[in-house]
């Protein structure tokens, strides 16, 4: 997956020099990040961050696309391709294993895990990999790093890197100019969902919003149609899971 | 993937474990904020959280912690009136720190080399200059940790450090809230199973068949779960169960 854009060539050279002699200082990092983000080059940002923290490979994934087929969930990566493919299913199952609250409480917290037994990491790369999550807007991202055998990553630096990666993703997200992923539900429909999740009945919502009960029920039916859900309960569960209410 | 507590991940036990290492009351968070304020050479801090979940027109900022002293309520409402909208919009798209210049004489905030990684708000809207660190945890507990001063000159080191610590502060706040809202009795396995299936769109009859119970029993389980979750009906119970992490 090693893409070599024109900008990569010039910048790539300077890293190699500095990587051998000294570790990138924060000031240098910030200066270079400014350049990379101004051209909205997420890959260059990640490359810088991997170097700063002492990792050999980076992979940035977005969780909202992970359930779907294919590798669309990968924002940028320089991991070996077979590893990336193998990790897709790992990620999906890992994501389902923890609750939203636990995810909220583990922001930027690095965790270490072993690569699946059936994959062979490149030479000298540790089987252990590091991952941490951060959120930008409604999207949760995971940053995963591979590193050389024997390298110990600093917890503090990992957290910083997570935050810097979030900055990088912020530039990309802002450039996307508000991709509305609200599943095209209208404001009124969202309002109804919000009150239902608070335990209000159609009659109560009718009073709150000052419209008729039948209108409310129509909104809800339309929500269930749009979200392909069969019952009210499922529609609410869907809305809560997708952070719509 | 990198999930270290797989053994205890599903039950409330997993959450229990998380709690042990965190602040036990809001008074434990205060000194952390004071330390951050000193690092930034700021005069005051204020922590705002976003309530009203996903509804665009229901979202608003609430001041959770501050050290403004006497004029606190006034200061908070002045700040929210001035920058509330901008802060709410910003966190929907970006995690870059916000900085602004105040309207007081010669009040300014400068981020030096870090400036390109911050977003500047319209100047002279509120009296003090300041910096706001957005923290996006996910579905819950999002907000800003803000610091105010007459003037601020900030280096990269101090900004990134305080932003990392701001994230910790918001996680501490959420962990505290979560503990308060945990149901008095924890849900039984059967109750959780019924809630999960109901959330997946099954009607009581289907749940009964699937679990080998009678419809009345299923309804009773859903009823008792609703009471334990302090909800008025099963729909609210499902919403709360997802938010608290009992079901997926």
C-alpha cells in the first residue's frame, strides 16, 4: 500500500536522515504537520506521526464503515496488504465486543494486542501492535501502529500522536464539507425519535410538538421505512446506536 | 483487536474495573484543572458539556465546572451567548483547538507555531481571550475545556499537553456521571436477553419462542428491566440499556 506521491519523495528523504540521528522534536513535528495539513495530505500526516512515536507502520481506519464489505474503512495505511485484509474482520468483531460507554472512556488510550497467528509480519516487526481510538465529528477512528521488535512506545507520545492524528482527520473532515450521514431523516423525524427515546408516547409527543398524534405516527412509520427497521423499539435502538438521538 | 479486557468486557464488571482508576468525585477533577490553568498561565477555566444528544436544534452547552467565583452564572451565559453556536458547530467537524482574542484592552491569545493547527474564532465577542479544547468521546460526554486570560502566548508543547489532559478530564466527568446513573439493581441475564432481542426488532411472541418462554414471562422480564432502568416504557428502557452498555 506504499503510495509514493510526488510530495512524499521530497519529504520522505528528510525523515530518513532525521530518524537515524535524532528523534523528531515536538516543535519540528508541529512545523511539518502544518505543512502536511495545509495541503490536506493525511498520509503525510500519518507518516510524520509514526516517525515521531517510533513506529514502523501506520493504519488509520474509520469505524463507521467497518461493517461493510471491502476495505473502504481504511483511510490511509502503509501496512502490508495481506495484514490489512486479515485485520478487517478482527476489527469488526473487536468493535462489537465493547460497549459505547467503554469506548467513550478509552479515548486516546493505547492498547496492545497480538496479530492473528496465521499472519506473518514483515521481518523484524513485532507481533504486538498498538491501537488507539479518537473521534472527529460523528466518526470514530482507530489508529494502529506496527513497530520493530524490542521497541517500546511511550504512552505519553502515543496519546499525543492520537490527538495529532485527530487534527489531521479534522482537516480532511472539514474539507469534506459536511457529508450529512444522518440517513436523510428530517429534523421533525429526529425530534420524534428523540422524544420516543425519552419514553414519551405518541400522545405526549403530540402535545409537546403541537401537532396531531397521527402526524407523529406517520413520522415514525417513515423513520422505520428509511432505517429498514420493523418495530419502534428497533428504530430507537438503531437511532441510539448511530448517535442520532 | 486491541482489547485488553476481553474476559470481563460484557458485564457491568468490566465497567467496574474501569472506574477504579478514575476520579471519585468532581473535587478530584478541580486540582487537575487548576494545574492546567497554571501551565497555560490562564486566569480561569470552565468546562462545558454538550447536552441534548444528536438533535441539532436541541443541542446546547452546559457549564459543568468553573472557577469564575462570584460572577460565574453571568460569565457562563455571556460566553455561551457569544460563542455557544460556534463551539457546537465546530465539534461536529473538527477537533482543532479554538482560540480567540477578547474585547478587553489589548487582550489577545497567540498560539505561535501551533496557530495553523488551531481555529480562530471571531475576536472581541467576550471580554477575555482564551483557548477551548474540544473533546469528542463518542455518543456521550462531549464538550470543551476552556481557559481564559487577558493575554495568552502559547507554545506547541503546552497546547498539546493540555489538550491530552482535557480529554482525560472529560472522561473523568463521564465516568463519574455513569456511576451515578447506574441502575440500583443490575439487570439479570434473562432481562438483558429480552432487551437485546426487543432492540433487534423482535416482538414479544418472537422473543418468547426464541428463549423458550411464555409471552407473559417475556413481558414480565421487559417490565422489570424497565423499572430497574428507571424508565417509563420498554422503548426508553432499550435506549438506556444501549447507552449504559447492557445491550448492543
